C-alpha cells in the first residue's frame, strides 16, 4: 500500500478515535458526531482492503463501522439496528477465524469466554425487559467468536486477544445501556473504557490478518 495513503488512513483513524474519546459522550447525536465516530473503524476497513487482507475481515470492519454510526442515535430505534450490525460483524469474524484456524481450541479459553458471557447475562438479566433475547443472542455470538479465535495459530493468534478485548468492551457497554443511569458519575470512566477496548480489539484483529508483505 502507498506510504502516503497509509499515513492518511492512520491520521483518519487517530483523529476519529481521539475525537470521539474527547467529546463523543458529551455531545448530542448528530451527523457530525456519527461521522467522527465511524471514521476510525472505517479507516481500518479501507486499510484492510488496500492491504489485501481477507475479504471477510474487510466486511466485518465495515459492518462494525456501520454499527458505530447507528449507535450514535438515542433510544431503541437505533439500539436494535446497531446491535444487528455488530451481531453480523461478529458472525463474519466467526467465519473468518474458523476458516483460518487449525488448532484445537483449548478448554481454558472456551471456558473463559463462556463463563464471562454467562456472568454478563447474570448481571444484566433483571434489567433487560424486552431486550432480553436480543442480548442473549448477542452474547452467544461473542462467545462463539472467542471460541473461533482460539483455533488460530501463529501471528493470527493476536485475534484471540482482540476477541477478549471485544468481550470486555461489550460487557462495559451493556452496563452503560442497561444498568447505569444516564447521569451516573461512573460513565466518566466507562464511556472511554468502552471505546478504547473496542478500538484495541479491532486493531488487534486487523493486525492478526494483515499480509506478511504489508
């Protein structure tokens, strides 16, 4: 990939990441806010495509960027479509990991993801109401993604760490959505934590599947 274009995409990623980190949670929903938030992972998707990474990775990153844009909106009108976009992204990641994995997943990793998913549901269950079954489906696909990542070997193994960061990010986000009040002081910490762990997950998964020649 051209060096100048690489720096441009890195710059877009950094500006989008910092822009949303610094003022994304304190601004009302808007097209500008959605564009800033979406630009970070969208830059990763373009980078993956130009670098010749697997098409499934490009699709998963693009779906994640779509989910970022949708979740800028407030209320259930945007929450369910945003969750659907990320559910689809996780499903694509599952396919990507299984197709590129060759190792038998270690029971420790499988148990870890399963226990984390069950714990997340236990904490949220009484607060989910009509979102109960969408959240169950979402947690299940995250656990499946972690299990699939545990089959990877070599450099691609970085995606396993990425999957763990993804689960952490989604766990904290679920607390924001279903447990913490909108004005809670804890959101000062949980908001940035969700964003930073989410970006770390995407970067690690991208890094795991970049061609060796890149």
